[in-house]
C-alpha cells in the first residue's frame, strides 16, 4: 500500500499571521515589562497597520487590534509608574 498518497500535511490549510501583526503582539507584550516608552507606540502603529490592511484576514485584524491594546497598556503602565515616581514612590513594580 502506498502511504504517500494518504499523507496529510498539518500545515496545508494553515495560514500564518501578517508580520506586522506578529511584531505588534510581540512588542506590545514585551513592552509591558521593558522599554514601554518605545515599544508601546511601535506596537500601536504596527497593530493599526495590520488591522487596517486591505487584504487582512480576520486573524490579522484581531491580532492587530490586540497589538494596539497591548501598546496602549504599555503607555498606561508607563503613566502609572511615572505618577508613582512623581509622588515620591520608587520606580518599580509594587508587589
């Protein structure tokens, strides 16, 4: 029996995400902990570009919007830490 004809490739129907969406997700997630002043706006820009792309699929739009949300969260974390520093607290994560 020839098994080559019956071999199913698990990647045959899989479609990868747009590179901009992946970068927005990665930078947004990393930006929550490191360099949020730089990674937040970049994640917002890349996420918006991925979400509003003309031929973007649903997964690309969702990933882009999540990247935008993570970028906004990066800037919110920066604001909280900055306000904490201005009020005399240390610039660190409260545990």
